[in-house]
C-alpha cells in the first residue's frame, strides 16, 4: 500500500496548487483524480485572475470587518503574483498577461452609482489598485464601474498541466488519474479508499469542488450555480480589459490574447437543476453578446458550475470534526485566485507555518450577519424540493414512450425513474432519486445530463456522477419501452 505525507483528492486548481507547494517543500504527495486532471470546472473557466470579485469589498468590510476585508484583498492580490511567479518557472506557454479588470453596473443593476463609489473608496482604503470609471469608458449600458489595475488573464489548463508535469517528475510524488476516492478515514495515518486501491497519508486535502466527505454540513452552506460561456469571433479587436457586469443580467467579457479576435463571454447564471430549458440559455447569451459586441460567429459554447458559500468567502482549512483532513470549496465563481489562495493556506497549515488569512477562510467560522440571508434562501429551496418530490408532486405514472432526444421523470411500480432516449433510439433509464440525499433529478437539455436541484450533483444519462457532492452514481434500471 502506498504511504505518503499528504494525499490530495482532485486535479483542479485547488488540488494541483496545494500538491505542488507541498512537493516543493519536500513532502511526498499522492494526487488522486476521478477523471483526467484539469477537466473539471478549472478546465472550463473564464480564467480571469483578479481580486475584484464583482463588488465584494463594501460587503466584506460591513459583515466581516475592515481587517478581514483587507486579508481577503491581500490573499487574492498575492494569488495573482503567485501565479505570475510560478508561470516564470514553467516551460509551458500559459498566456499570462496583466490587464485591468472592471466591474460595472447598468441602469437596471441592483447597485447604483453610489454603491460603486463606495466600493472604490473601501477598496482604496484596503490598498487595492482601484479607480472609478464613468459611463463613457464602459461597454454597452454601463453607468459606473470599478477598475482594478494590474490584474491578469491566463490559460489555467496549460499552467496546471505544466505544474502536473513537474509533479510527475518528482521521485516522491504520485499522480493517479481515473481514480475515484470513495471514502476518507481521518486517523493517524488517514486511510483514503479509492476504486483502485488504498493510500495511507498523514494528512488529506479534499478539494473535490464540493467535499465528498461532508463533516461540516456543507450541503446547507454551499449554493450551486451554473453559468454559460461562448467563445466568439469579433468583427474588430477585442477590448484590452476584462469586464464583469453585475446585477441583472450578469455579463462577463474577457479577451483571449494570442487568439486573434476571439473573446470569451459568459452569463445566464442560475441555480443548478432550475432554469430549464437550458438550451434557451445559450440562445439568450448569444443575443446578449450580439447586442453588446460585433459578433461575427460563435466558435464554441459550454456551461459549467461553481459553489458559493453562504457568506461568500470560500471554506479553506481543517475540516470540522477531523484532525488531519482539510477542505477547499465555495469559490463562488472566483476560484482562479481562490484556488491559488487555497494552495497557499493548506500547504502552510500542513507544513506548520503561520498564515494570517487562515481565520477568515476557516470552514469552522460562524458569520451570522454575512450568511443569514443566503443560508435561509438556499436551505428553503432545498427543503421545498425535498417536500415537493416526496409528498406533493410525485412524478406521473405513465408508459414510457419518448421521441429520440427526449427525457422525462416518471413513476413506475413505486419507483421514480429518469428516462432519456438517445438520438439512436436507445433508452437509458436510471433511478431519479439523487444518490446524495434523495431529491429528484431534473433534465438538463443543454448538457444532456440529470441535475439535482437540491445541492447541485449532476449525472450522465447512464447515471455516472459528473459533479459533486454525489460520489455514487444513479442506479441503472432495466425498464420496458415502446
Ligand atoms: C462559468 C464559470 C466561469 C468562471 N470564471 C472564472 C474566472 O474568470 N475567474 C475565476 O477566478 N474563477 C472563475 N470561475 C470559478 C473557477 O473556475 C472555479 O472556482 C475553480 O475552477 C474551481 O476549482 P476546483 O479545483 O475547486 O474544482 P474543479 O476544477 O472542478 O476540480 C474538481 C475535481 O475533483 C474531481 N473529483 C470529484 N469527485 C472526486 C472523487 N470522488 N475522487 C477524485 N476526484 C474527484 C473532479 O473530477 C474534478 O476534476 C468560473 C466558474 C464558472 C462556473
Ligand atoms: S445533491 Fe443533494 S440531494 Fe442531490
């Protein structure tokens, strides 16, 4: 059996950064990834590297205090420098480029010009490179914006594959892809059980996006959100800044340096398992892009999801009720800096180094003022679904007859069945009860997946888990068809 100092579970930015920092410090490390590395959200992100996460600083200063808002700022600014320094040590071309980041509000934004001015003022007090931007320098209907200088964009896939290559060369580092971790026993040493064997480790980092071993009731403290991206070919040169429109509708824009006139646009955020039909989301995002930009063609489209903590600060640190297990999650759509901060925090903690940001990010923190509203709405949502699924709206009992490409949830002999008929006419029938906590899954027509509206698990049409918190798949059912 393999024994290492630290086992890191997942191969996205949080896990790979942590593993790299521990290996650099001389630790033996095993990294265990269910899929191939950098194929999760990290491989499908917009990859803005910025400490300007929407309009965060006024909220942070109000609900956490100015000192903690300053820690958040310092941690995320340090993450940009950290990535830049690491890029300099890699052979890979990571497309790292410094540029300003702008968050702006439109006339219908939830925050007005006054809020933007306050954000600039708080950010400047925190030594952030912030300035106010008026409507004449903003895209489309922007009324006011906050601009942070010296932010960056990069290609996280090239960057992390470069880090992984270096890890794989180490005598004491082990990278296991297509290896699903099914359990972690927190002990001395810890035991990490996978579908391909067992690893012993003094410490375990669980960075599986949503922790697969939930000792901190994270399902009640993390809200899952999907959003949509298009790679568009523009008629003219893309802007040399990155933009984020807050309020309704959210809209994100970043240039892709080195890719000619291609730019990435994003938006259409919604809670996972809600907001169908999702194919319409791509159409609406394309309309928004065309209304704002000179779009010649759409080259690619995809969607992905992230989890936001109920108080908006990620959970990074020791897992509650465990001595040697650590978690990193809840990046809220800003995990490029967040995952890099996690790498620094977790490696410092495991190596016994002090870190001034630790208490702010602690998964055990209690932040009633900052989290009350989101905590209540997230859990009301999940509870409503659970009750509706089990008491009020049982799926209809009817014969299974679908056209190719169609999907439905029906009741059959007391069991809820999720059925999809492929374009080739073949039926795929699985149990509709989510393997996490039993809510009924919903069809996502854009991605052809079964998505859980309660806490964000997602499954392929054959029941294979695609997104945590679920670890187990949906049970395959043998079901008659027309
Ligand atoms: C549309 C969109 C745009 C975004 N844009 C930005 C941006 O511009 N800037 C920014 O900072 N952030 C952005 N983010 C957020 C950022 O991409 C994420 O926060 C970050 O990539 C999360 O990284 P991660 O390492 O936590 O998770 P992931 O990259 O998702 O990695 C999780 C990994 O865990 C593995 N795993 C799961 N279960 C198991 C198991 N049982 N055993 C082993 N492995 C397992 C999965 O296979 C997966 O590879 C965006 C997010 C979205 C949704
Ligand atoms: S994700 Fe929790 S019940 Fe489905």
